[in-house]
């Protein structure tokens, strides 16, 4: 090939390691190097796996996608097994150019796909990538606010698109309130939103039948969407908590989603549908456990970052480690906010953009003058609206040891991300919350 003759393997490897080193602080692992070398030699994943005594699923479903994702982040453009030569060629041309400081991103919203500040939490990402390849897959991502749910969802969608899948992402908070007044209105709006993103030629009214009913009409419409192309359809539903507010919709919509997932066991057509459901709580009350989509599929509860992951993230920021961080490293930050990804990133952003030390930043972290004031006030406003939860949390933050709570109160506070459960007892999730709410809930 022309592109292969223009670059040697040594140059390809050099370009990949340079890009990874500058942008993520890492290098190719041994197995990633084997996959890249095999791709450069035009080997299939099966041939690479056989050559190095790996399973095909490990190479195709884990190492390969991880490698292309890392290179995509490092090079700032989509990289895949079929196109990696061109991005790496461009990357090689930049080797002799001065390296500029990384752009510091304010942590507001999802972490961009090409950002060097996204921290993987193995094996979460690889598990999701492998699951989305399975016929009739259902992935459930659950975590409190600002834990990285949407950032993970973005990467699952991108991975699916790299496999040639059709993808539709729908944020249910974007559906106007009037559509939740009636199941038929909601399902018609639901289908119309998905159709707009897929741009099919079919007209919704051609498949909607009053005698058939809205749930069955919605199902028939989806069967048409699935039959339109041979590639799977990934339907990603973000902010499904919105539906919990409308029991008349939730008691029909969620069983409908569950039935589509189960149809993959009976009909080949429904194997084409891959579902990703993202939510913060599980306040689904009267849903029949046998009809709920929240107890099937792959559960993905997002945990906090580990101390090693927090330190790795800190190293990606342009910090004067000796002057700003000090000999204790990130230990004081972890002691204050734990491994909460948003709270950690906000602290690192402030350190990277202002001439302050970590000690100075943490001094007023739990006050209304600190960097977390907006985040803390948001939680405080929610607690004020629910006095029973405020009273329960006040009991927790004023205790010196773990305390028992009413089951539902503990469940709701945990869903908000404010407490940690230890068996039947609870503690504040981090010292930041203990200090702030001890002061503001009196």
C-alpha cells in the first residue's frame, strides 16, 4: 500500500507513543503494540489473536477498541483500525513542532470525546463496549449527578458508531411537559424524536392505529425502524428520571422497553436493538419487578475514581507539583472530596488556572466562598424542599460514627450522592459534605 510504504513500522509506533505521551501521559502497552503492528500489516483481529495466543473476543472487543479510543483522544480526531495510518502520519509531522500546553477545560457538562481529562474506570468502559456488541443488549448506567454518566454514554455511542451501528440519543428532559399528560402523546413524541434523528422515509401516522393502541403501534413502528437497515440500532435514553415524575407514563413506558429487550430472545429482528438507559435514581415505585427494565441487562453503577486515577488526572494538568501540591500529593484532596470526578476536576482546574496551592483551595472549600458553593447550594435547595431528608442528613453529618437511617431516606440520600452505606448504617460521602451540611442544616 502507498500509505504503508510511506511510513515504516518504527515511525508508526513512534507517532503513536509520542501522541499518547504528550496528551495522556501514557504509552502503548505490550498488547496494544501487538494490535497496532498487526493492523499496520493488514492483519484481521482473528489473525492477530492467533499469532499472539489471545482470544479473538479479547482483541476485538477489548484491546482494539481501547487502543483506537486512546489514539482518538491523543490525536484529536477519530481513529479506527481502517484509518489509523492517516492520523498517525499527521501526528508524525508534528513531532518536530514545539509542544504547546494542554488546553484546560472547565468541568461543566460531559467530558469531550477528545479530552485528555477523561479518566477511564476499568473495567466499566470495556464491559460496556463488549456488551453493546451483543444482540438485544441492554446497559443501565446509574449514578448521582456529575459522576460521569453522560461522558460514558458519549463514548459508548462513539464506539457503536465505529462498528457501523446506527445510533439515536434522546435526552428525555428535552421533551416538553405537555407530552407527559397522555401515554399516546408521549409515545408519538418519543417515536417522532427518534425518527427525526434517523430521518426515515416512513410517516409515523402510517403505523399508528387507534384500535391497535399506542403501545402496540409504537412497537410496530420500531419494528419498521429495525428492518430499515441491516446494521443494529443503538437507542440511548438519557435522563430517564424525568419519566419517574409521571407514574401514568412510567407504568407503561418502562414495561414496553423491557418487552423490546426480551423480544430479542424470540425474534431475530429485535436482536438489532441495543438499549442504553441512563438515570440518577431508581424511584420507580409501583413498577412490577417482572416488567421493569431496571433489573435486567448490564448494570453499570459508576463508582468514584481511585486514588491512583485521581493522581493520574492531576498529572495531566500543568501544575507546579512542588509549590501547588506539596509532598502529600493528592491525599488532602481525596480526604476532602473523595474520588468524585467532578469535584476533583474542579479543584484541579482552579489549581491549573490560578496561582494558589491545594492547601489554600481546601481552606474554604466547604463555605459559600469556596469553589464548590454552587454544587453545595444545589443539594441544599433539594434538601430544603424535602425536610425529612434534611433532618436525616443532619443526623448523619453530626454523628461521629456511622448511624442507622430509615431505609427509604437512606436510599434517597444515597441516590443523591450525599452518603455512603456501610451495611445498615451510613456516613457522609465525604468531608466536604459533612462540614458544609453540619453548618447549613442546623
